[in-house]
């Protein structure tokens, strides 16, 4: 183990750099979160808006049934 103590920013940077490597994560959701973080736009409102947009995109891509 390293004796180096990482700053909070270093820990968060490392987290966002590695999160796409985590098995089973939704790539679109994580990709959007990484994008927001990289742009310095990771706020609660931006996250909510991005997740709502992803949800609407997913709903619009579902095939419509012929009732």
C-alpha cells in the first residue's frame, strides 16, 4: 500500500476514470455522468435532467405494440 494520501479530487477523478470498467453498469447512464463530471457540470439538476433524457430516449425506442 502506498503512503501517499490522495486528495478528494484525485479520488473522484480516479472514480470517474474507472467507473466504465465496472461490470454490469449501464454504459449510457455512466457515460452521461462521466460527461457531466468532465465538463464541470455535475450538479443535482443536471443529473436529474440527464437521467430524464435517457429515460425518455429509452421509452421512445421501445417498439409500439399493435393493439
